[in-house]
């Protein structure tokens, strides 16, 4: 991936061997990947300067958006400077000496288990929910029980010394997680390349404010690729919107659309203008 930065350290949520760790390795192979227990901790590590950037999962093609991320993004004080689409290829991992016949239980994150229902059913083994994929692999390796296996990544197998009993065990090929790269500094991508602009906004409390605010994107030919809302107050009356559009803020059409959105909004804040990943096939 062609990034504008070459960080020395990258924060991710999880333990070594997580898919977020794998994403760090693929995007920044020369950087040190720093494990953080929570997303809050990963954001704080970037904000305080303990690490250079953060690799944060935002959505999965099967599981949908990652919980809490859209609440953390607007208040983090950080900027999105890039995106990465990580292929999720699950493996059935077990200790040396284990076989498909010996395994009785498989451990992993709830979503990973759900994505591998077919093989779990085929093998007739018990699915046990764990906190995350790599953590499950670590625990299976520590217990060294031939009746136990984990659903995790190839990196987890490498780190914890487990052997793959079967590869590509997900029910549907093409499972993909999208990550955003977060930084303390805003770093807009060059204006002459396909770009994504991420923003958060709140519209005025008047009829059709959202409809009219978004109308500027239609009249200016700007494609809105993501629009999500979530409640921000205890009375359930104030919604904040997270949006992503195709285009750079330096484009005249994008600038006009954002001006119209601001007219109907109480707040509009740009979270980042970054190069569109080739996975999108824009332009």
C-alpha cells in the first residue's frame, strides 16, 4: 500500500497474532506492531505519542461495523490518513499431535466461529467463545491439549507454534475487514488521486434537514459511500452521522456539497482526506 508515512510503531487492539496485527505487518512491514488491550488504549497510545499511528478495524464484510469505533473516532482528536482492506483467512489451529479426529472443542471470537459454522458442524465439535482469535490460539497453545483447537490467522499459528489442521475454513471466501490508519496529524492525500473524505456531522433540528443537507452531494455528483447514524444523548433525540464520500476537499464539487451540508448542520468536522485503497476500484 502506498502510504505517505513510514511509522516506526503502529498500535493495534488485541494480542500478537490478531488480524489487526496481520494488517499492521502488511501495510507497515518495517514498523513495530504494539498490542493494546482495548480500542481506547490504542487510540490513547497514538494521541499521547507513545506510538506513531494506529491500525483500527472499522467494519467487516460479514459482521458489519465494529462496535464502539464510530463513538471513539469523533472524540479521539485523531485523523484518518489511510485505509486498508485485510483479507480474513481463517485456519483451524491445534497443538502438535492433534488431528481432526482428536479435536473435540474449538475456541475463537464469536464472529470467527460464526464465519466457520460449516466446518464446525462437519467435524461435530463444540464451539467455545473466546475474547479474540489470537488470544484463543495463545490459550490453546499453552494448554497443549490435542482435543482443543482455535480458529485464528496464519500469523497466530506462527507466533504460538500451532499447526494448521485445515486452511481457509471460512464458510464464504472473500471475508474482508476494513481498517483505517489513525494519526495525530492531519495528512490529506494529493488532490490528483482518488480520495475518500470521512466526516461527522449533526443536522439542525428542523424538518427534512438531513435530506436537504445531503442534497448537495446529489446535485454536485458526489457519491456518498457510507452514512451511519448513532444517538449521542440520553434522551435519544440527538443523532450524530458518520459519512464517507468519494472525492477530495480540494475538488470544487466536493467543496460546494460540504458548504450545503454545513448550512443545514450544527457541526461538520472532517476526520480525514485519504487515498482510496485500490480495493475500491475508484476512477
